[in-house]
C-alpha cells in the first residue's frame, strides 16, 4: 500500500523526498530480500526510523537522566561506571553435596552471587521419598527435602556475605524459612542477610505451572513473606516478579513486559490490602526478565519496564519514594532460543542476548550454558557462560557510558511502542478485576499459547530463521558434546538422609509445630513464624506443604 | 480405508509444568484434522494408559523435558501393552539425550522427536505409521 498520509513535519517532508529520489530507484534495481521484516515477536519493523518516529517522545518527560524519574535510562546515576551488574549463574543439580561443590567452584571463578535451582519434587513441595518423585530427584535442580539438606547445600558458604537467589515459588515460604534457619545456625544476623526469593506465584498459574494451592491462599502466603521480611529481614528481596517463564512459554516481548508488570502491580495491591505500607515493602520487590534474540526489542523492553513501573507506582499508589519507583531486575538469556543442533552456536546466541541485557541496564545476569538444550550444564559449559559475561564487562567497552543506545530513533520509538502495548494490556486486565481475575478467566494463558503457536508456524514457514535448524542444517552435529547425567542413585542418597533425619528428630515437636502451622493458616495469621518453627524441628518440606494443603486445598487448572 | 480420524492423546507425565510444546503439538495435530485429547499436567503412567484406553486412541504423544523419560516412558508402553493396545504408537517429544534414544526405541517407543522438529514432520509420521482400522 502506498503512503497516502500528508507529511506534516520537515523531517517527514525530507523523508518523502529521500524515498522518491534515492530509495525508489534503488528498490527498482534491487528489491528488498523480503516483503516484511519482523522482530522475533512477529512485530513489523520499518525500513528506517527518523526523528518523525519519536516526535511524541519528550526528552525530559520520557527519557530524562539516569537515576531520575522515570528511570528510562537506568536507576543508577553512574550506570555501570560505579558498579557492574552481579554475575549470578543459576546452578543446582543432584545432591546438596554436589551443588555445594559447584557453588564453591563458581565463587572461585569470580562469580559474585549464587542462584539455586531446585529439582521438580522440591518445586512441587514433595519429599524425595514420595512416589510422585520417582525419576525426578536431582534432575532439574538440587533436591532439598528438609533443613538437613539445606545445611549441606550452604556448608562453608557465609550467608551474611554471599547473596543467594532461590528459584522457588509454590513452597517458597518454606525454603525461605530453611534459608533463615541455616543463616541463624551460621551465626548470621537476619538484619544483614540479603538475597532474593523468586516467590512469584502468579506467573506459575500463567506460564510455569508449578503450583500447589489455589490462587488466593497462595497469594496470602506471598504477602506473609512480604510482611515477615519487611519486619525481620529488611535487606532481603522476598519476591522476584518474573517475566522469564512467561516469555519461555511463548509470549511476545510486549506480553512478557505487560503480564510481568501487571503481576507486580497485583502484588503491591495485595500488600496494601493486607495493611502494608507501600514505601516499606515495594522497594524490596525485584523483577526478572528474559533476554531473547531480537536485540533492539529486548533493550526497548527493559527501558520501557523501568518507565512504566515508575509511573504506575506514582499514579496508582501515590508513591514518591525513589526506591519504590525504581525497577530493579535480573536477566537470564533465553533457554528456549538454544538449539540441540550445532550446540556450540548457542555460545554466540547467549553472548548477543547478554549484551542486550547489559545495554538494557540489568542489575544481575545469568548467561545460559551452550549445552542447556541437551541437559543440565557441565562444568566446562557453565564456565564459558560466566566468561561470556566477563568479556562483555571487561573487553567490549559498552559499560563505559550510560544507556549508550538512548536517543536512537529506532530504540526510542520501540520503547514507546512497548509502553503503549503494555498499557493496553493493563486496561484489559484491570477490566477483569486485576491479574487474579484475568488468570481465572485464562486470559494471559490463552494470549501466550496463541503467540507460541504463531511463532512455531512462522518457523515452519521459514519466516523466522533458526540457524542450524531450519537453515544451514547439518547432520550428526551433537556428537562429541559431553553432557551431565544424573542417575537414580541421587534419589537413594536423598531418601537415606531423609530417613535418618526422621529417626533422629523429636517426633512430638514436629507434630506440634505442624499443628500450629495449620492453626495459623486457618486463623489467617502470618504463617512465617510457625513455618520457621516447623523447619527448626526438622519437619520435611513435604510434611509442611501437606499440612497447608489440608487447610488450603489444591489448585486444579481449568481447561482452555 | 476407513474414514476414521486419527486419534491422539497428548500426555504430560511427571512433575514438570512446561507445557508449551504439548499445547503447540495438540493444536498442530488438530489443525491437521486429527482428534486430540490433552491429559493436562502431572499425569502418572497409569492415568495416561487408562485415558488412552478410554479414548481409544491410535497414538500417545508424551511430552517430557525433565530428564525423567527413562523412568516414565517404558512404563507407559508397558501399561498400554498390558491393556491390549498393541498397535497404539508411543511418541516422545522433548529433551532426550542422543544416548537414550536406542534404548527407548528398544523398549517400544515408536519415535522420539527432539527440539527443532517441525510439527509437519510429526503429522507426517502419524499419517504414515498409524495402523488403519476397519
């Protein structure tokens, strides 16, 4: 379709002249490679961006200065010139002994924060000896069934000094309790403990689907951790509101942005309803985004995220506290983009994705290992992933100036488009009564499924190229890549320790602690103190979750 | 040739909740004119075999990314055979190391589709391998 709109600005007049005089003759000689150019989210990209595309973007209102509202250019006035991002590699597999050794290895290699991956039974609140845990113990992460496992996991790692991020959601309050008790046994003061609990249950119902209880009691458990940490563990982030899994499930960049931030707003609203003070708990809410293949789209997403969050906290909750307005986030490169075919190519993908995270101003970063589409990473693959971050930080020079791509016509137009799309979703979700209401209707779930299907079709039509898969394919390319194998002996080992723990603990004290926890849940009290007491008595994760299941029931996903 | 549509049970065993693949496959098979039943998450091999029998399916597509395939897949095959569903194909899709492929096939898995497989290839495989019924 030819443009029929009358050019309005001098730049548009100039652009039309360029199109007539320079572009059209060139196109007549050499047509473009394809009719339409799209991002990995299947959004149309224009041939050229000019000041005309950013005429609605006002520098002082929308872009401004780093460390100042609306934080588009970053939350720190010195960017990475003051402090680099935290290199925080997600790790966890097999027994707590094995993961403890990997943690120590990563710390020796210059990593400066830890991030724990738990296995599926732990994520679902089952002990290693549950029949449902067969074949799964230690496979996708480390197996933790009681405080005894947690003591081994952090043996020799001072929790007052090393910040630890824990990827755990449905049973998050129990793992937080275990962590705090281990810290206490090390002699650490809770006032000084920092770190992050993922604890984002909304994205479980939306995308990751590791849930236990129905949505409303699950949200109550999250609010309990907000309240407890605000009062007793003030430097700890009790939640990491996560778009990562939403994206991996197939969302576009704009959907990831919109659903994650709307989840964040939902948590703030629930905290406020429970009587918490916005400026006391919101500064400890952190975020977690994906870094996918489309370089500029990702950078625009992070910049838009900061701008939207600052505005929403100001407008919806009336905050003017800068710690409340500042969105802090962790980034992980896109596991879903990694290929089994020609796996070494993944090193390159990860480097480019990580660079987008850095140019977007991330506070911490995990770079995926090249073998992650095959299995959990080997030591060698994990080391290359860490070195990738160190190369970006120390060699590329991108850290020398703040928000170096700010002002790019394309990036600013894209940042604005991201914000507009997210606000559009907010209006729809608000009209459904908020995120809990939207999830109950299956709205975000369906949007994501549709995007995942559209993307798969675009790949199969060859419109989205995956190097080594639907273009430049070879045969036998995975041979020779060593992979990490977790065998069934891990389960035997874990079940033995659990049996030993059960035989040595005071059974009466465990029963009493579990009864107290049920009572706290029934009476709508904060469940954290009773959970901590149960953990101290060596009640297992499965026993504690089972007590809460008795009170709250379980979640059943509706069909859609 | 009967006009019966190919019936497929898409199953998600184990504790893993990553259902993007299962849902994309279910939709692609439906778009290809097959009848698809999706089990939902966290089904035991016993539940999957019972659903396969009840729905009288021609094939079971098992989606698994957690590494528990060596435990769960052979059991599903065995339970189907015990129920007399000898012709019911068991297909596996997900993250499965190359080394495990021969053993899974030996244990009765008809085919394993690794990441990067086109949904069209899966449709084609089903059309070519499902035994026609009278």
